[in-house]
C-alpha cells in the first residue's frame, strides 16, 4: 500500500541562504560540497579529496547537513547534467547546491536517492517542495533498495569485469576466440541488466509495481 506525500512533508529542503541552517556551524575539517565538485562526487570521487571548511570562512555562506543527506546542483535537476550525491557523513554545502534531508521514519534516504536518480522534474529547485511521492512501507522500501543496490553494483563493475575477460589471452594460450565470444555475451548481459534497472525504477516510482 502506498501513501502520497509532498516532499516538504517528508524531508527538510535546504536550498538557499535564507533557509534555516542546521545547528553547529563552527566545526572545521568537514567536507565542503559545491556545485563545481558535485559532478565528481556523483561519479564516485572520494569526498575527502575536496576542500575542507575553514574556520575563517563566514559561516552564513554555508549550511551543515547530516549523514544521509541527498545533494544536487540547483541549476541541473534534469537530463544528462543531473548529478546527485548522498552524504555518508556530516558535510557542509555551499549556496549553489540543494540538500534534501529525509525523515527516515517515513522514507529511507536510499529510497529517496533512487527516486531522485529516476525523477525528471519539470520545474526548478524553488518548486521542489511541490513534488509528490508515493511511498510504500519501510519494510518494502528496504527490499527495493537491496534490489536496486545489487543491480547498481553489478553495473558499476562492468568495466573491470570486461577488462579481466579481455586480458585472459595474455595469460592463457589459445583462448582468444572464446574470450571474444564471452566478451560479447557479457556486453549483452550488461545491456540487458541496464534495461532491467531502468525499467524497474520506472515501475517502482510510477507506482506500477504496487498495483
């Protein structure tokens, strides 16, 4: 069974300098997330490589957000330029990104992350609070997240698996033909998995899976 919520009913949206800030601004040595480095974070770059907040910086330019916050750039919410990052620990965000802090008594951070990975908004960040989300039980969300994470991890390993197979002839003689065949099969399998993953996201977040 699904229950429909507006985004601002299930999450705190931190999206401008006038938004009430999360307490404890003064701590230093926390990662700083800006629109400029968000692209690299969304591609798996280690957040520790980016600038740390300096105690000398004016605290009112930044907001501190907790672990499991979802962050994306204000001006790139749709299409191929959309970059999303889920904080694994406490971080600071700059004024040019949007942070969504979920109420995990209603919606899991991971579930909301996958929702925004799928969702293509037809509005800008100022209207995020109007987004409607149909949410299943927490147990169902947990099972869905496990499925999506497994598929995502397999897709993430595609390049390394293909490289390992392609390099087998360097170590074993007379298997070049078999290796070529296996590479084609692997590519086909990953293409099918990507289609399944995209189809599953659509079925989940349009509600078709629950009908």
